[in-house]
């Protein structure tokens, strides 16, 4: 067993939905709200709630605009979010130890 303290894991990211959002954005860097909703199989309300929590912690930025006459919301991972996600993944890896790889 490792000496890693599980209590140091970031509770903001640790939610299944927020972890999925952050994982997606780590690769895509940014995504349209509709595409993110479809890819992660979420409802508008569920995605909005989790994005608000991530935005409150400056892990993502949410930009609202228009594509032609159609409203468009874009979500992008921030530098703070990138660092927090990497720290989270390193923490999980440390907690699981070398037997997990």
C-alpha cells in the first residue's frame, strides 16, 4: 500500500461527470456545448450544472456567442484546469501504486 493521502484528491474533478468533461477537454482543448453534451450523453441541465462548478474554480472557460444567428456556447480548458487535471491524475496514479500499470 502506498503512503499517498487520498484526501488530497481534488473533489471538484473527482465527480464522474466532471472527470469526463475534463478528460474530454484535455484532448480536445475546447468543445461546443452541444458536441460535449452529445459525446458525454448528458442533459443540458446536467452539463450546465457541472460546467458551472468547473467554471467557478477556473478549470474551464465558457464563452457564449453566435454562429450566424444561432446561439453557440464554447467550453475550453484553462491553464488552471490543465494543471489541476494533471495533478489529479498523478494523485490517482500515486494512490494506486505501481501495480495499477
